[in-house]
C-alpha cells in the first residue's frame, strides 16, 4: 500500500493531472495515451510539436489515473481482508463466547419470571394482599433461584445484551480499533498525497483524511485528542462508543486510534467519493466511490 501511494505521488509530482483538457475529446486523449504507452522512447523523442507534448501529457495523465486506481484497489483489499474481516471474526467469536453465560442467565430469569407471574395472578384472583417475602419463597421453591441469583442473572443479561440495537456493529467497530497499527504505516502518504480530490459529497471525508498524518504523529498520552479537534459528523452511531467513550481514557477525550480507523472506513464506504484531482471531467465511481481513470 505504501509503495502504491508513493508511485501515485511520484507521477503526480509532474502535476499534469491538473492541466485543463476539457475541450479535448476523451477518445482523442485515450488514443494519444495508448499510442504513447506502446511506442519506444526514441520514436517519441522525434515527434514534432505540439504532438510530442500532447502525447506525453496524455500518457502521464493515464499513468497517474492507473496508479490511483491501483492504490484505491489495494486500499479496498486491505480494508476488507486485513481490517474488516478479522475484526468481524473477532467480534463474532467474542459474542459466541458470551452465549453460554447469556443462556444460563436467560433460563434462570425465565423460570423465575414464570413463577412470579403465576403468583401475581393468584394474588389478583383471591384479592389478597401482596406478600413479597412469600413471592420470593415461591420463586426459590419452584424455580430453584434465590433473589440474589435472579438479580445476578439480570445484571448478566444487561451486560451481555446492550440496550442499543446496533450492538453487533458497535462490537465490530471496537474490534477494528485494534487494527490501527495495520494502517498506521501508510497514513502519512495517504493524507499528504496531492493526487486526491473529492466531489462535493466527499470533501468532509477528504479533509479528515488530510489530518491523518498529524494525528498519527501525535503523542496522545501527553496531549489528549479533544472532540473539538475532529469532525464529529463523520462518527456514525456504531463508532460513537469506541471514539468518545473509551474507558481507558479520561472523560471528554477522543480515542485517536478509533477516530483514525473511523475516517478510513468513511473513505472505504461509497459516501467517500474520493478520487484523482484532475480538475476537469470526473470519471464514473467504482469501488470506494473513488473516481477511476
């Protein structure tokens, strides 16, 4: 990934991707690029102007687009195979490991709940005063569970089954945070690459990507990251807990690693709309909704 991004920057250094070619037909540019890429250097050197410059411009722009495509394809592959898939397996494994404890607690609560409902119905039928002590005695006798065991089972269920409906997605994001060191080596190249631009819908994502090198260099143990220093609008509901509520960090601080991976996921999602900054006609979106050459 780092080599692919370096190749993008090496080609983009010529800045030919910024040359405005709006008035040149796309087919003509492709024909020039194909001819230049298949022709030996001595023959290209003998071309007359302005054909020589036009051919080299077309070839270099084509190479830049291909290099960006390669880097984006690698980024998609990295996110899918080295981050998302392992994190999904880990979060699924953790949830499966909790299943036996959840089953035991649920069975106990089911037995106790049934006894309580039956006893309450009986109290209502005979119009008697509610005897709380007698209720718990009945639960212990018929369900085989004391009041302390019922309360412990309730705590287990509340711990293992969060109130929010997106607990599975939140668990996946928490597992993704552990993959920060996988992406850290190429954050500088990705954030500082001058070849990437964005359509209107992706400018916020690109702005956050531009800040990744600074965040990667930051010693958060000495200078904690604060909410006002990030774009909170990019933090989806599934990311809020890993980003803003890390129990190992001080209250009111941001988990830098979680936010970085959150931004990369936003780039990975179609809403990113990041692509080569060619300044003219935009290409059709492909994976990552990045604009291919």
